[in-house]
C-alpha cells in the first residue's frame, strides 16, 4: 500500500471514529497533495513526493506555532502542534545525529569540498539522501561547520 493510499484509509478510519481534529488534518493533507498534482499536472504515486508535501505542511505548522506564541495565542499554537502530531505519522523514521554526521562527512568526501563555496554541491547530494528523514536546517548547519574546519 502506498503512502497516499494509507492516508486515504486513515481518513476513512477517522470518519468512522468521528475524530474531527484528525479528520480535518488528514483532509488538509490530501488537499495539499491534490493541489500539487493539479498544479504540476502529475500524479503523486511516489512516496518521496508525498513525504515532501507532508514535510512542507509540518514546516508551515512550526512557523505558525512560532507566530502564535509570539502573539500570546497558546490555544492556536496547541491546535497547530496537534496537527503536527497527526502529520508526523506519515514521515519516515528520522535519522539520529550520528547518522546525519556520517552522511555529511561522506558527502563532503564524495564531492571533494574544500570550503564554504562548495556548500551547494554538498547540500545537493544530501538533500536527495536525507529529505524527509532529517531536519535540513540542522544538516545545513553541520555542512557549514564541516566546510569551515
């Protein structure tokens, strides 16, 4: 069963269970997937493409939480955090810090990167390998530190 099919099945389960919050989040995810398919005139049957959509939605929720907490709207921040919990289920297993560090080291060695000017090449390799499995902001910071040394 593909990830998209699993999301659809989870939506049906949430409908039967009358879990309104979970159902709303899953419908939002399916709408985002459908929007990407319509915009790009493709069918997202690849799990990696669906994970990219989920990752984007999680990033949006994290940004919203930051904004809501700055505006002292904890009720809305809690709602966004609950949506993140529902969306996290569809993300692949996250890599440990050691695994990310090893991947960064391997990518630097593979590209022969010598300094900060080579960061784009290293990140290009890592993005394909780690997308959805690691926080790319943290990976970028590790690459920057590795290339500065």
